[in-house]
């Protein structure tokens, strides 16, 4: 079973793709998300399939097997706990933690991770609003709607903000939006309280609200 950082990144990306929507990931989308060549994806997917971690047929979507999902969830738990730790204990902002956690998640022992979880009070969500899987792999998540899909008149609490673009996260912060903020969708744009705000490009596809 490949347990390299690269293999784990593939599994996490496949898992994350279907957390907030149902369409399975294709090799081309996987390549785009990871920033690698399609040929590299083809090679790694073959290795993962041979190890029983993914299911894939040529020109079809890539899906996790039960073993692959268990590994992906375990690594996702590590990543999100470390992000939460960095924000709460070390003063990192939410736009700084993703890349740091990508490195640390492969170095932290299970014992230290359990200690971090206990010290933080067993958090349920990371700084971006993503659910932290429990040790048994279960995940808690509220019904949600993407900001760009919400109809005018909808009011919801910000559940999650996509964490892959630090510049977008900083721009969203500058608008006063954070996890837990309540937004009302209007024709003129989202409103924070009684104030319609101008959100940055890409925010509609990066912010999820309670349904």
C-alpha cells in the first residue's frame, strides 16, 4: 500500500472533491486540483488501484474503495486538526495554515495528534469550517448551499470557506466574512447585516451557507 505524501495527497483530494457536491472526480479534474500533468495522474491512479485504494476504469471517474476512504479520512483528520492547532495555539491566520499543515500532517505521530485533539477540546470543525472527521471516521455536517447557488432572500450562516487560495481568503476576510457570519442573499449581492457587501471574484464558488 503506497503511503507516500504524494499518494496521500491524491486520496485526500479525491475525498474532498465529493464532500460538498456529489459528482465523482475525473482524472482531468484531479490533475488540475493537484497541479500535475495528466500523465502523472494516470500513473499514480494505476498504483492506487493496484493497491486497492481506488476504483478506476479508463476515461471514467476515480472513486475511493473502502480502504482508500479510510486512509483519506485519516489524513484529512490529521490535516484539519493541525490547521486548527496552528490557528489556536500559534497565532496563524486561516490563509496561512494549509501549506504548513500539508507538511506537518506527514510528520506528526498518532500519539501527538491525539494529544493535540484533547488539548483543543476535541474540535468538530477546522478554521475554514470543514468538518474534522472523528477517530472512527464519522463526519458531522449540516445541510448546506453554495453561495453562488443560493436564491435571493436566502439567509444562512457561513459554514465553510474553501481554503486552497490564500489571496481569496484574505480578500474574503477584508469583506468581514468569516465562518459563522450570517449572510442574506439579495439581488444586489450578499448582505452582512443590513449592509450589502462587494465580494471578491471567486467568492461565490468558495463560500457555503447553511441551507
